[in-house]
C-alpha cells in the first residue's frame, strides 16, 4: 500500500489530489485482502501521498514556487531563489513523517486489523493476521462496501 502511493508520486509529479483518488481504492483492496483496518489503510495512504511529494525538487509545487520566485528576484534584489537541492534539507517534517511511516510499515509497528464486526484489532509489531481478524467481516470486502 505504501509503495503504490509512493510510486504514483513519481508518475503524477506530486499531485496529491490525483494520487489520493487513484491509490485510495487500490490500497483499500490490498488492505482488505490482508484484513488491515480501515484507519490503518487511510493513514498509510495519506502519509505516503502527503509527504514524499513535498521534499523532492522535481514535483509540482517546487517547480511552481521557483517559477514564481525567479521573476520576483529580478525585480526585488533582496529575494534569493532557493536551489532545487535546498528543498530536501528545508522540508524536514515531511521527510521525517515519511521515514516514520516506512519503518511502521516494514516492522508492523502499530498495525491494526479489521475484526469480525469491523472492530479494530491492534497487534503491535505483528506481521501475521491474528486469528480473531481472520474471519470474514460482516461488512464484506472493500468492493462491497
């Protein structure tokens, strides 16, 4: 799920609205197959979509910002346009959140599953689906909701 949203950042140049619309249903299906709770699916999708695109220089928002600042720098000499490499060092919050979520996905930290009646079954650092989340949900699969 994290990889789907993250890879779409490269293809769609960081347009977070389009990435959320495209990766949301894909991640919902993947998460439903693994019985991952809806909250966890939404958090993983949101973190992958809303972080990575803000600290790489070839995405949409840095290009727009640089295209607006450069003409202003010609008129106003006190404005210094940032170099494209400055984005990675100055937008540390999205980078940290991205790393934290990647570690959470890889280790299973805070992983929650969907129980029998849609309740949240939390298993810290669990990589296997717990027995009480293996039964078919009364709410159906992701496509039936």
